[in-house]
């Protein structure tokens, strides 16, 4: 059972107290990854945009700056007040997902997941749905009823029903990768909330059954099924569905121990790997920075995830513990899936690499999630 802890006095009004309360073990790796991501995005895009080789870099830096602002804003907000606003955040995310399926939505790379807002900017509501779901599940599962050591059957069923709504809407886009993230978040938060192991095992089995059912029922698009086929047998269609995976492994493997040098990657410069600034940004690191550079990126993300777990352990209350745990489950699985598809151990799903890939909505949602972690830390027992 996750037990509530007595409140501790806050003295943030004193000079310098706010800065001392920040988790610099969380901030510094994010800053380092921001610099690395800018270099990798520039390397991946400069050759393909001859009119302005720095076009993607400029927009990426702008996204990082906006993300930093969102991080600071969320961190300064008392996360405990989110209990009251959790249904509102969830409702807004559902509205966004419904709007995508209307004429407001736009299709990018085969997925109808975007809303064009003008000026060259697009919004992907499914990214923010991750935040809304984490906060809502923390509110429901983090408040056991009297006499219960964990969430009861009623709370679990309500949580599953509410999680099923955004998952279903996202599958209609279709966006299998984000749906997988939501499933992992739900299972992880249920397990950490003290729910019976029967629920966890049952949900994993149900998830597998639903995945098979989605394929049989034709919910998935043909290109998504082809990606799984190529994952099972990479040699089946090397010039079609298996092309991305094959080129990604070539790029990562060609870097060797220390890489070919930043901006010197032949696969990157020749743009052999599609969507290299977003889904396959790790291939740029593998080719140009080598095993050592890739390991540095993994290490920095690992530090962030470790700090997130520490924050969850030292949270002031069950709500904070579950918010931090949900964020760690989200970012941890997405990192594993993205890198896994670049090296051939996971199917291609189109998920970006947190903290590194180019993107607006994904960057903003990730920084909001980190702001939640920071907020839980600042109001906890200290990590």
C-alpha cells in the first residue's frame, strides 16, 4: 500500500530556496540531451533542405525553448492541486483526440494524428493524452477507499474504462505506437498502486489478445501489418516494408566504437534512413558518434529515469508517487521501443526518442511530464 505522509513546511519565499529545491540531477541530463539533440537534428536535416540548411535546427531550438518554459511553469505549480483538475485535463485530451478525427485533422506519414494550426505548426493531441491519462489514473488509483490496501475492483474498472477511451480513439488514427505506450502506462501504474497481480497478468494477456484481434479485424493499416511482418522476417521485403529497419541497422552498425564523426555519417548525409530527424534520430548518433556516443545518450536518459524513480519513492503522497511512476513508465518504454526499432529488436511503430527526436508536440508533452516530476520532487521528502 502507498501510504500518505504528513505535509512538510514549505519555505520557498526565502532567497535561493527555490533553486536549492530543484532536482539538478534531473535538469542537467535534460540540458545535455538538448544540446546533443540539436546537433543530431542539424546533421540529419542540413543536406535535405538546401534553401535553408538550418531550418529544422531553428525550429527545433524554438521547440526546446518553449518546452523549457512549460517545464518551469508545471514545476512551479503545486502538483497536489492537479487532483481537482485531472478530469479537466483528461476531458481536454479526449476533445483533442476527437477533433483529429474530424475535418480539422490532417494525415502525416500515414497517420491521421495531427491538427494544423497554421504558420507551419501542427499539434498532435495523442502526445498530450499521455499526460492527461497519467494524472487521471494517479487521482483514481492513488486514493484507496477506507479499509483497502490498494485500489478496489471498482476503481480499477473505472480506470480501465477511462484509459480505453483515448486508446480507442488513437487506434482509429491509427497510431499503434502511442496506444502501446498508454497500455504500458496503465499496467505499470496499476502494478505500483497495489492492485492485485491477477489484474496485471490479466491485462497483459488481454493486450496480446486485443493486438491479435486488431490484426484479424483489419483495424491496423496494411503498412502497419507489413512492419510487423518485416520485424519477424527482415529479409521478406528488404526494399519495401523492411527497408527502414534494414537501413537503420546499417547506419547504427557502421559507426563502430567511436563513430565517423559528427556531420560525417555517409548514411545520414545520403539520407538513406527515412524520417531520420524524428523516429530514427538514434541512427544518426550510432553512425556519427558510435557506440560510445550512443551509450552516453542512453546513460543520460537512464539518469533521468532513475531520478524519476527516486522521486516516486520520496513523494509526499500516493498521488505524487503514481504521477512520477506513470511518467517513468511512459518515457522508459518509449525509449526502449524507439532504440529497439533502430537496432532491430522491436517492430517499427513511429515513436520518437524522448529528449532527442525533432518534434513539437512530443517535446512539449515530454517537458510537461518532466515538470510534473520536478514538482513532485520539490514538494516531497527530497531525493
